[in-house]
C-alpha cells in the first residue's frame, strides 16, 4: 500500500507530485495511485491520465532492479480553473455556453464570460438571466462536470406580407349559393334574389398594401434583411375610379353590374333581355348581358362583361370576357364523334346548377351546384361540383381538365360510367419558368455588381461635383442601380413564391371526393395515371412520388 507522504503539492500548489523509489515501494498499481489522489488535499485536482499510466509503468519496470534505488518524480494531477466555451450555430442564430467546473481552481466568473462574448463578437439577443443561471448551476457541480445552455438567440427577419385585394360587392355567380329566405324561415331554392347592381361612389374593392417586413439579426449583430411582400396594382376598369382620397379604394363611377377581373373591377352597362331566341336574334354586346329567361337552341350570346341567364341554356353558344352564370341548367346533346351541342367560354368563371352534354371552358373556377354529366370541362383553376352544404354534387361521365384540382361529392356512377379526370399537368412549365427566372436573377446580380464596381471606381466627389456632365452621369448610374435593385428584389420574391408553388405542387393540386368515387374513373395527375377498380369513400387523391395515392384520413 502506498503511503500518503509519497504524494506532495508542487511549490506553486498547481500539481500533485508523486515522489517514489521503485525498489522500496514497487511494484504499484493504478488503483493504488488513484487512492492517493482521493486524499482531501488532492481530491479536487484533475488526474493526468497519461502521466499516471507512465508513472505506474516506469516504477514497475524498475522495481527489484538496481536502477530502482533512486527516487522517481511524476506530476500525476493538476489544479485547473473552470472553463467556458462559447459556440454559435452555423446560421449564427443561436449561441450556447458550456461551463466546466474547476479542478481545485477558480470558477468561471461573469466578467470572464463577458470577455469571451466580446472576443467572439456575440453581442445580440443575449440573455443575462440565462448566463447567470448557468453560472449558478456550475457552482454546484463536481470537479470536471459541465453544464450548457443557449444564452443568445438571433431574431429572424419577418418578411413582408403580400398585397391583397378584397372585393366589397357580390357578383352574379355568388347568387347560386345564396337562395333567398322566405318570411317563415324556409329557403326558396328557385328565388336567387335580385341582380347585383351598383351605383356611382359605391365601394367595389379595397387593396391592403404589401409591407416591407422587419429586418432581423444574428447573434453577431449582422442584419438579416427582410424580403418585402409582393405588390399588386389595383386596376380601375371601365366604369370605375380610384378614390381621390384613398389610392387603395376602388369606387364605381357609373351605375351598372360589377365585374371582377385580375387585379381590379369594372362596371358594365347591362343589356336586359327576356329570352334569346330566333325572334330576338343573336347577341353581341359591349357590356354585361342579363337574360331573365332562356337562351334557346342554336342561339349565340357574346359579351365583353358577364353573361347572366336566369333560366336555361339549351344547345347554344355563350362567350364572355367576364363570368358566365346560369341560374338553372345548361342542356346539350351528343353530336357526332365526341362533340356536344352546347358551348360556354369565359375568361372569368362558369357557374350553373346543372350541366349535361356541354363543353365548358374558362380561366377561372367552374362551380356546378348539383350535377355535371357527360360534359367536357377545361379550366386553368378548379372544378367544384357541390352545393353549399357539401351533400350533393355529382360528376359523371365525360372528361375534366382542371389544373388546380377537382372537388366533388360523388365522382362516377354505380354503372361504372367512364369518367376521365386530369389535373396538375403543368409542373414542367412551372419548373421551366422558375429556371428562366433564376437565370434572370443571376443576370441582374451580375449587373448590380458591375454597377457597384463602376461606382467604387469613381474619383472622389470633390473632384467632379462641379462638373455638370459628370454629376448627371453619376445620377444616371445611381438611378440605374436603384432600378436593378428594385427589379432584383421583385424577381427574388417572385422566384421564392414560384419555388414554394413547385415544391408543394402535387399536394395543392389534387382531387377531393366528399362521399363516393366509383369504378372506371381514370385519374391523371401530372404524368401519373390510375383507373379505379372499386368504390372509394371520402378521400383525397394525390400524386406522391409518381404514384396515385388515396388518403382517407379526412373522411367524415
């Protein structure tokens, strides 16, 4: 057994020194040496593992030999102060502090922490309370134990919100979903209310401007610039005007029917007709057309605004630069081949209660509240076949091409009627546009760097500020730089939105079935297709990993 007098403190009290004669005290073990280090005077010191192993090896090698009669000297433990380590994450948004309790030395103090923070330039988002809590926790640790925690957090930039437009007047198509209530509280499904009209100075649309956002910062105090929201121009169409007191308000300038288009509204003159038949003739009107009765077989109606039909459309042709709204039904019949006798074309939306053997084509949504049977439907946005309660809405037969998705209560029929569905077919186009936009951004960045380089190379201002020509040239360069920066910011925002659209493309553009999807429904989402072989309940149908999937988790 090794005796305590073999272990001493160094003259500066920093080390534990083992002084031992191998011939007299060897052989020895690591455990025996460690027992010496447990003595009260040395227990708080840090064992020097390699030195300890070397001491045991050297003593044992010389034990029992003549050379072992001389005293050997080893420093096997040391006094070590507490340690503080600061680390920042790769994005510099978080800084953490690790404290190691001292081995018989001095504990880390607050001034030492502050000095370390200064050296590493960690200056923003600091929490003095968290730092002091870690220091307090470190005081209770055993020698060599550690405690760590987050002491500084940066602030993420808050990107600006995009501008948005809010329409303040109803449109004709919305009447389909709002049957009038009788005095006794029941609903009259046939009475869809009066035609929507506005008067001069009526408020049509309000713009909520885009915001610039709020810059953020990282723990080193570097600014994280916010991205401004994307702006939208509020457009005043015919018969409207921007409010003279508020540029974010669009007012009616004349009486008429409000018509919405992308980015604004217009107010149309309204041509009111009872029936469009052989007796009245075809209609081609610059404005909106209101037909209180029917559009009869073989007739054509063309409007630069909305077309609203309070009755039926049968084997006719309707074309509108705005919406087409049919309060009752759109009826057609099968012609030779795959052609049908009724055609509706709109640059806005198409809305009706009932449609059969008809061709519907528009850039906006298609809304059918009851049934869409054996028809051809094309839209750049969505097809919805459902009433307001979500209980009725049958899509049977024909084909549908709705880029942003299809929603229906029931798709197909128990008789296995062939029904073809196409959606989300333009991802390649979106990716190509994104690629072109990225290249445009790259060119703008190069142009911006080039302009900044030219500005830096200018001689001192004092040398040219009296030269009118030079002043004008510098002014033009600065204006050009501002134009480039503005365009770059706009395109970066657009690219960010487009990239998000691309990443979530198939998740956003899908098919939703509220009750039943029957067999013999051909589903095409992107380049992937599937033909149903059985009945499916409420589900969402998506393209996931080039495979058509059915998600039943949202069933009622």
